[in-house]
């Protein structure tokens, strides 16, 4: 566990915990907007180490969770077409649509296959020229560059049977939308992986205009404790700024090559988010040059009307208004084995994180 146990050091953790307790001068509400952080915070029991004045909220950081239900319905409609293979990340398989799921469609005979990357989907297309391959392109700035590379390679190689159904989303518009909606956030625990691509400048607006401290965090206990302390100090001194705690992975300029590729292939558009509704300029769609790879433009499909979830409060959880423990279905009707909503399906979802790591759920 070299390079990991250093970030789980007990003595250093205790020092940070003491500093956090000593720094508490009022109430603080901090939100993490990364599914990896949601998992790590619950896994390491971070909330139990903090003074009661600090409240941690899970935000819209899990890519599968924020993907709108109508997108799942569209993917299912495509899966039902003949001569078509849906290539998807595994987590999407079990997300319920309005009347089915990709997993169920596969069981009924549709060709749905799990891939680990957009390039794997492209390879599938090259190996099966007689089929249409539709890659379900979801995720934030972290996974979008990989899709961009695959589309560009498809174009250069003249591949005609590769398509993407884009639900790539951008993180800053969602962070702003949450504050615009009046939800009280005193600081953002900013995503480490997204920031490794984007750099830190994307949060400047949030710190300057919205006056909300932003600290880009790593995923180990020392990272998270240090981040929380940094946020508290910014709040206490009333000096909101963007800081990088996760310096071992995130540079202020991010990954310029990845961003250049994204800019070449994608442009921004408005998008629906689960729970957050329509957010302006929050989605990546293909530019004019790459239209022939856009499944929605190239392959007509009839999609059933989307039915809203009954009883599932995933949308409110993604806005930080409720926690999984507020859901009546949590742990009984809805479990990782039998998920009712996206937040329980995904390994980065708040409901699954609570189910796996909250003590009160161990007996369920
Ligand atoms: Fe939805 Fe299940 Fe979470 Fe409840 S526990 S909010 S039903 S995903």
C-alpha cells in the first residue's frame, strides 16, 4: 500500500481532526460534488470525526446518478433496434428507465455489451462493420476526453458504424445551479479527477462571484480532512478562493491536451439533469464536423414517454436537500441488489455509499 497508507496516517489524521475542532466558529455546510468523494467520506467515516457544526452534503457528482431518466429510455429504445449494439459502462446497465433497464433488455435478447472505454466501443465497431455500435457517452470532464479521442479516431479511420449518445456533463454549471436555487453551501469540496483535466480555473467564478470557497481534494482521509480545514479557514477569514489540496494529481492548468481534444470534438448545449432540471450550457454535444457520429441525429428512434420516479428522492439527494436516510425505500425496497433509483445503482451514488458504510444500515 505504498503511497496510500501515508494518507491514512492515524497521528496526522488526529492532528487535523483537532485543528478542525479548534477552528469551528459557527455552522458550516460543505458539499462534495464527486461520487468518489461521496464514497470515500462514508467509507472512512469522516462525518463521525467532525464537530456537529459541520454538515457534509452529497451533490451532483455521480455521473450515473445525474444522467436523466429520459436518456436511459432513449438508450433502451436504441437497444431494441435490430442490427444495433449498445456499448455501455457497467453501472448504466441496472439504472431503471420508465419501463425497463438495459440489463432487462439484454436478458430479453438485445445486444448490450459492457465496455471500459469509448475506444473499446470504437474497436467493437471496427470488428463488427455489419452492426451499428452506439456508445453511451456519460460522465463529466473526466471521461469526455476519452470519448472525444474515440470520435476523432473514428473520423480519421473513416469508420461509419460508430455513434455516441452523449450525456457528457460539465460540473461548474451544476455547482452554480445549486447555489442559484437557494441551497446554502459554505464551501465546495471540488472533484479531484475532473480538476485533473480542467485545472482549477473553472471554479474561479464560484469563489469570486458566488463567494463560495472551493478546495480541490484528493480521496484519502488526510486529503479530505485537510480540505475541510482549508474550507473552514476560508469561511472564518471570509476570503473565498480556489485552492488545490490534491496537488499530487491536479495542476492549475489541468491537462491541456485533453482539453484541446474536447474543444475540437464537442460544443456546449443545455441539458436536463436528474433532480436539477434543465441547466444552461451544461452538456457536451458533437460539433458540426462530427455530426455523423451523433446517434440522435443519424438514427431515428421512437422513445416511450418518461415516467417520473415514484418514491425515489434521488433528485433531492443530488441537490443536497435530503440524505439517503430520508428515503422511505432506503435499505428495504431499495438496496444495491435491488435498486429502485440511480443513486443506489452506482458505485459512486450517495445511497449506495450510505448503504455500504453507514452503521445504522448494517442490520438491514
Ligand atoms: Fe432512490 Fe433508492 Fe436512494 Fe431512495 S434509496 S432515493 S429509492 S435510490
